[in-house]
C-alpha cells in the first residue's frame, strides 16, 4: 500500500525545487537585464561624450577659420596682440598674437606670423577643445623697390623726364634713381635729383644726373641684379605668376580702375591689356596706394595723371612687353618696375620715389595688399 504522506512529501520537494529554479532563473534574468542596461547606459555616455567632443572640435575649427577670414578681410594694425574674437552662438573663443619673423633678406617688408588659439565648446558646455594654428600675413610685395625706376634690361629715358631718387637706395645717404641690369640712356633733357629738389620744382637746376652726365645715382649693368625681378618683388617665381594674378582684380585696361575720393582705391590690379590713365586722373593715394601689374601692354599716363603706388610692367609672352609714355607732368609716385627693356619711354617720364607709399604696400597691414597663408606643420591640438 502506498503511503499518502510520502507522496505528498515528495510532491512538496519537487515544488520547492521548481520554485528555487524559477527564482534562480528570474534572478539571472534580472542580473542580465541590469548588466545590459548598465552597458547600454555606458555606451550612451560614451556616445554623448563623443558628440560633445565633436561639437567642441567643430566649434574650435569654426573659430580658427573665422579668425583667418578676419585677418584676410580686415586691416591688421601693426603691433596688435591678444585681440579676442568671440561668438557665443557658435561656442568658440579665439585669441591671436602677433609675432615678428626675422627677415632672411635685405628686403624691408614686414614678415609677421599670428598664432591663432581657438577654444571651442559643445552646446551644453561640457565638452571643450583647444586648437591652434600659425598663419603668415604675407604682403603681396615682399621687396619694395630700392629705386624710383627699376628695369630688368635696358632703358632709354626720353623727353623732359624727372626722377626723384630714393635718398638711401644705395645705402644710408646714398641716393639711387635708376637701377637696371642693362644700359641706361638718358636721352632727353630732364634730370634725376633729390626729393626736395623734385618737390621744389628745381630738379633740372640741381640734378644728380642728366643727358650730359651720369652720377652714381644711376646703377646700370649691375651684376647683382635679380635674375627673376618678379620673384624678387613679389616672392613668386615668374613662371608661377598666376598665383599672384588669382589674388588680383583682373581688368582689361585701366579705364575701370577705382576713382580716388569715391571708391576704396587700395588693392592689386592686373591689367591684361594696355594701361592708359586719363588726363588729370588720380589712381590710389598715399594712404590707399595701389599695385598695378600690366601684362604685355603699353603704359600711358596723360597730362596731369598720377598713380600712387607700384607700377610693374610684366612681360609674359616673350615678345618684348610694352613701352611707357608719360606726358604733361604725369607722375608715378612710389616706384616703377619693369622686368623687360623699355626702349621708348617718351614724353615727361616723372617718377618720384615715395617711401611712405611703399611702406603702406609692403607692411602687410592692408588686407587688400596682403594674403593670409597657413604655416605648414604649425597646427596643434591640445
């Protein structure tokens, strides 16, 4: 006979084991769920941290680009330091510090770098990233002229010319009027002289040189004359002139140059044809000088016309470039440069060396006369 009490007891044991097993399985499931939740939360935190990091990096990079645009579009005052640039909505703060670069040549143009330090924040300000970049504010003209007229070749100066010399072009207290790699022929009835004599109107009465006598202010057949005058002036080899042309405003001729007193005149203008300046017109000013590059074209300044800046006659096609004609008291105030021979400089060839004009061009403080270049290898991520 089966013992009923024994069966009941066994059934109770089986039920207890089942409950224990169920509780164990439930515990394991709960532990697994909690572990999975913890892992997922950790993954979410990592993802959020990555998002905040990327937001901070993007903000810092935005600040860096904004600072470079500012340097490239706003005139930079010499000596500026620790100027802050902030944008709350974009979550970045930028400071830039100017550092002078020692010159490696005899050129007196400004060579400066700016260290840009950009601190970017994420949208909730829990992520921060700091990056820096050094940039060079490079003047378009690296080597301002040492003489009123510089010619890579021969030059024949005719007519009633006057040339106001650089008083220190050949060294301190040594005037330099015309510098060339070839022959200088003063065929007219004008003269070279000091700036005081030129401004006073008695250049021909107290000349350095004229058609009867050439003094030391005329430096011709100079063996140390630059092989590439374009590179010497602009820091770009002539074969790569397109680099500079891309920075310039390209014009078919000089008729559409900006009007002094009405427009902002300063800038670099690339003339693809001949350049004729209308009578009594003024291009540029002492405070807003111009760089005019005439590509394979003639240059003509009509009566009373004045250009304040640098005029560069460029020969590209190898067919001789262009000649120069100035009449009726027209003047280049700054410097005239040609990388090819000038064989027919007729009329009144008036050129006045002006250190104030040339310094405005070569210091890099005008955004229109300079460009911002990144210094390779200077980017840092803190």
